[in-house]
C-alpha cells in the first residue's frame, strides 16, 4: 500500500474498508482525540492505543511491509479486517509525522506481533525457494478427465432444466420461488462447474424483480444455453473461444504466455460481496505497454481481500495474462518496488469508440458484461428519464448512458461536483447496460477521484 515516507490519502485508506459501515466508523476515529502512544516504524508498521468503552484501550497495529497485502491486529472484538480502529489509525497516520511520529522501536505488544508475522513470512519465502516434488502428469490428466465428465453431466442436466422452464413458460418461474434455482445451482456445484452455479443463482433473482423481468430472464437463459452448448461442443471451437468457455465455467487454467513487466497504474479498486465471499476487482493500466488488466482477490464474508492497491499509485511488477478472459484478467507476479504515487493518466476514447470496443470484445467472449474504458473528455448531464444520467462527449454529438446502479451511488455526485459543467476524464466499465464510472480526473492536473 505504501512505503516509509509516502503516506496514503484518506480515500486510499478508506478503500481498504470491508464495508460502508466500517468506512463511516473508521472516519470518526481518524482524529487524535481517542489515540495515545501512536507511532510508525521504518519498515512500514503503524501502531497506537485507541480509547474505547472499556477501561483498557484497544491495541491496534498495522503492518504495511508487504505493500500489496497489509495486515491488521487489534484487541477489539470485531471480526472485520481491517476493523474501524485500524482504519482510524491509518487515517491518523496519513495526517503526518506531527500526529503519528516515526519511532525507533514499537512497544512490546506491537513488536511481538510484527516479529511473528515477519518470521513466518521469511519461513514461507524460504520454503517457496526450495524444490517442489515433481508432479505426476498422468494423475493430473486422469483428474482433469474425471472433472470434465462431471461438468458434461452437469451441463447436460442444466440443458434439460432450461428446456423444462421454457416449455412450461417463463411465467411459471414467478411461482416456483428461489428454492428451485438454489437446488439447481447446488447440482452445478456437485458437477464441479462453479461458473454455471453462479449464473443460475443470478437467474434466480430475476423473476418478479420489476417491469420487464421475463425479457431479462429469457436473455439470461439464452446466454446460459450458449455456455452449455459451448462446453458440450468445445472440440469444434477455436482455441481462444474454448479457453473462454472453460474460464466461464470456472475451470482452472495455467497462465498464458510470459509475464509483462511494466509500471502498472492503479485505475480503480472496488469490492462486491455476497453472504459467502467478498470479491475485490482492481483495474491496472500499463504505462509502457498500454494494456489494461484486471486483478481479482477474494476474502471470506466479513473480511477484506488481502490484495490492496489504492487508486493513484503505480506498481512496478510482472503481470501474466490468464487464458480465456478476453485479454483482461491477469495474475500478479514479481514486484520490483513498492507502489508509489504518479501523475500518469490513461489515454481516453470517445463515447462511440468505447461502444465499438465493447462490441469487438463480445466476439471473443459473448458472456462479457463490460470492458474497461477511459473516456477522454466527457461531461455528466441529466437524461430525459427521471433519475437517468449520461456522459456526453465535449467535442462530439454522442453520449453513453450511465447504468442504473451508477446513477444511484454517491459517486455520481462526486463526479458532477468534480466536473462542474466542464469536461473530465473518466475510467469505468462499458457494457450493454451502460457505463459505470469508477474513477475521474479533473481537466487540469490533480489527483484521481474514486467514484465507487
């Protein structure tokens, strides 16, 4: 996240929060009042004592030695990571040395935890450097065949269930309730096809979800049928499309090609959560290569994912493209330096070019919801329908509608305030439902503003 001497901004700290409640509570603790004994170390550690409701203050320490995976320890009973005290401590530290001074040594309670963490990390690194036992290719082949057989059985069963749904009429889906969808999803999990299970669960939420739901359900049925047929006839598909089908089904695949080293500008970071899992999406742009790549990181419910790369920093690192992801998703490899602030901005497109880019991407991945796009100079303007908004090109008669979800977020008003009626550069996701703005830059020089 940071290195000694380079402190995060408040937005970068709050981006680490596992949920909105934690962000709000952590913001209240970002002042000096409840804190005592706060300090920071040369190797990226921050600690402090926070007064709570009890007689003893909470002991809070944050380890930032691994810039992409900060760790947190607090004596409070919260099961969230980071908790509100860790967020408040980082906000306090971001204010400068006069509030959280640099200290030679941490207190004993913080030092013991830091020493234990770093000792474990050293052992892990030493073990990773050793020679691994050779894999058995024949056993791996047999496992892959067995899983492929299970997936085929699951896809065949799902095709039958889709046929039954369409034969009975989509209106019947409103009466059957969600239990049938969940049971079908569980069957896909048993078939070791998590991608099918996820799409089935999403479909289960469509019936009775508002005007036009039958059309939306039919659209999802068609896409799911296409994915089923892609797997069942994968031997007839071109190699890249077959890899996309495997990826959409959730089947593992090795990295595709050599790693690319670049200065990767962090364009956006945001989390989505369900009762089981929190997924963090981090968009990166290679300053030299011009590639835009997606990193995914996961955390159990209530825990923030380990990987964190706040917006506005650049990471000197290797990324390796993963197959079947429309040239977007990558794996993070070796990191050559901690993330550091930069003034670089990604190049932008017009609204027409952005829509064309999404259309081109659909040829490689028909199930693609959106593509990453930076719009060069756009102005947020209200649409004709109540509550609707567009991003209009400043120099052309074209615009992209914002998604309904984007129009309901507080980030929309940040964007409107940043623009003030003037053109701004905006990065986001462009798809068939519209454009979702994630980050914006003012026309003049200035730090990016997160919108998600």
